[in-house]
C-alpha cells in the first residue's frame, strides 16, 4: 500500500488569540483547547496508525526548536522539518515536502496536509474520512475535506459539492469565497455545501503537476530551493535565494480552484480552526453558568464568559458575555461576539512600537 505522509503546516501567528498567542509563541505551540500543544494534538491524529509515515513539519526558524521539543516530549519523532527562510503561504509550503519526496523517488506517495492549529474532537471520524479519500487520491484526484456546517458562518470559504465519485466522496463543483450572512444561510439551507477546512489528501506527483501547470513560478522556485537545500539532522532548510524568488500564494488560489479532478469528502468531526476566543469558547466544556474558566479565576453571579488566566487572579462579579484573558504582562477584556476584533488591538500595539505582539514578559 502507498504510504501516507502527514504534512503539518505551522507558520501562523494567531494574532486573534492575543495576549496568549504571540509571534514568538503562536497558538499552535500552546495548549489552548486541552492539556497538550495544538501541534502535538495534530501529530497524534496519525501517530502510530497503520499506513502513516512520521510527520513532515513545515515551519519557520523561530518555531523549529520549540516544535521539535514539544513532539519529542510527546514521544513523536518527526520525519523531517522543512524550515522556511520566510513565509510564502500554503502553496509553496506544501510544495516543499512534495518536491523532497519526488526527488526521493516517492512521487506516488500521498500527502495528508493538516494545519497545526485546528481542533478535531472526533479523531475516528477524521481517520474514517481519510480512508474514504485515499482510493480516490491514489487515482489522481486532489481531495479536500469539507466540514459539515452547523451554522451560517461568514468567516469560512465554502465548497459546493457535485456528483458522487464513490461512497462518501463527491466531485467539487466550485469553491466559494467567504459569503455574506444571507448567502451563508442559503448555503446551510441548501445542504449541498461544506466549509473549506484547509485539509487535503493528494498524490505528490499530482500536486506538483497541477502546481507546474497553474503556478509554474512557484513550482520552479521550490524545486530549486529543495535541490540546493541544506540538510542538518532532521531539518532541511531551502536555499535562501531560490526561496526568496518564490511567489507567495495559497493552495486554494494557486491550485485547488484551477485544477482538474478535485474531490471533496464531507465529514462531521467536531472541527474548529480556533480562529478567535469565541471559537475556543464554543469547543470548550462550560460550567453550569456557561462560563469557560481556566487558571486562577473567581467568578460570582456571572454567566457565559470566557475567563482565562496564565498568571494573576481574575475576579469578576455580576458580568455576562465577557472574554477576559490575563497573562503576566497583559490583560484583554472585550464582549463575546467581538473577539475577531482582537487583531485591532495587536495592530495598534504594533503601530505604537510596543513589544507585546511579539513576545511574553515584556
């Protein structure tokens, strides 16, 4: 059986989860939704399972050592870490391990691409979806996993599903940009749409073929960067000049929206991208008053709040629907429902030249 190589993308900053997530310690390296770092949870979804190789990590120099330590502490040995000299978005990031595998004679291997900062509550459902997708991917289809929507979200892209290709696998009719509320409600009522969760399964050679066809500058730059890369132990660093010449683009825009033979496996697996404090509240277990509490917190006569302290005591009385997050050097307070606006705070801090967006203990 052709091996499946998990590819874990770890390049984001997670600024909407400030003050806990910062550039030097982004959300995927933190235990936000449980007791283990999110990237560890991601790696454990395939660790030890039949048919899966060790994970390939794509990250930046600032995160590489932390990731290696976190995975080692969890007993997970990465197959290889691809350390990007600079961020170039997901299309080049995925091309790095693809080009390396192609050059290693593994063009027919499958890549299971997973963001490092997503929550999947039902791992058996996820693995079952991968099993459904694998035969179609081996036949040369580029497969994405469509998250079964449970609300008219406007923050996600959508996938319109076409005809069936097999049990639990459908052809992609089209990808849809993040919709307005009215359109999202129509998609939900229609039932033939799924959220685009950014998880993919595809053959190495097929991805590189479509990348060459639709984004040849990316394909050429990545191939040269890998050909001239420096290898040190379990790290591979693409050659800097070739990588700097690589255009930045997402896999959705560069490949998936243009490629032939694109399939979707719809799945309900308790998925969340944890893109905000509201999203974290939604996947956590609240107490009887609807509060999600972590750390040194006293809450009296208060309901439906997210209260999290990584240091000082948080004490609230008679409040409802608040998000309060405290670290050793910052406190964030805002109403639930507006936590997508945390990025405004981060942008303002940067404009004032403050160090808090970058690191803790400022």
